[in-house]
């Protein structure tokens, strides 16, 4: 049976484009043009929120703020996954949305491949955010994972004009293991931690200089008793500020990804 998805957006073009993508891939799509239809379950004569498998929610609606609708959905059906669509998302706003219970966020405009990937992830079992996301050692995210995720975040950054920051730590293997564990436990879902052969890399979407300082300060406070911080070699790259301007201006995502990765490895 096809998964049922509620698409909430008051812009006809957005609904048309995303509905076509979803239906082409076998999903059954229901549409709501505003928050009132969601609150009153009036988007379909036979189906309601309790019948949906996932909601795609635009943050900016003409009748209700997207946050109000998100809060209403989570109050009534806490386990129902909600993917939020937004523009110009900042780290602070993203964290707020996730704290309210959203399962994911996407910055508009969003590519078809990325959208479908997030929908697939959203339809999996909801994450219990009260528990630390500490993966088994065998599932550590490595160099290939970093390259793929960085490629996505650079695309998102260029579309939304928001920064992406990376912090690299090099040091003794014992210290890196402690840093890796602490980073997995403290970082939010919008951030990622990668363990390469000789370094730990934190990838922080929608994060500039101030955000980097906050993350680094908090991480150091967590490991201060166990790690000699003076022994660490630390490097920070903020995209697009630290990238080659001609690559940014010409939207050369693959080359930008390689450029950032090469600078991290030096």
C-alpha cells in the first residue's frame, strides 16, 4: 500500500512540483493550502492526520505560522514525522524547529534527489531525541560519508546563501576517540561528526564564526578533564568565505567539495 503524505503549502507552484515528484515515486499525496485545513482535518473528506505517514510542512503560510501548525501536529500525533520547508534557515531557527519535534528540515529550493532522500529517511522509525545518538564503532562515519554530506551542504549553502562550517581536530588516537564520542553525544541532528584516519571533522550547517566558537567551547568543556587540548591541531573552514570565489560564482559544487576536503587534509 502506498505511503500517504500530507503536503502543506499555500504556494501552488511548490505543491505542484513536490506532488509530482512524490507521485512519480509511488506515494499517495494529499494537499492542504493552509494551516486551517490541517488543524480541522479538512484537507480530505475521508482522511485525517491520523491516517498520514508523513507531513511536508512549509514554514510560511498565509493563515497560520508554520510553527503553530507543527506544534498542533506534534501535540496530537507526536510520532507523525514532519519535514519542514523553509528559506534562509539559520542554525538557531533550525535547532528551534527540531526541538519542537520536526524530524527534518529542507531549505528551498530543494532538489528532487535530496527531497526524495529526506522523505525516505522521514518515513523510517521516528528518532527518540531524548537519547544520545551514539553509533557503534563499526558504523562510524568516515571520509566517503563526509564527502557525500559536504557535497549536499555546499549545494544547500549556495541555494540558500547560508554558511557551512567545518572544524578539524588532529591529535593522539586516544584524544580523537574521546572527542569523537563527546561530539556524537552533544551535537544536534543538523550537525555531523566524522572520524577519518587521523582526524575528527565536525560539519555544522547554517553556522558561521560565532556558532563555531560556541560548538568548540562546549565540546572542550565536555572533554577538558580527559584531553590535553594543547596537544590538538585545530583547523576551521567556513564556506563560502574560505573557498575560491570563482568556484562559488560558477556553482562548481564538485570542485568546491574537493577544494574544502583538500584544505582539511593539509
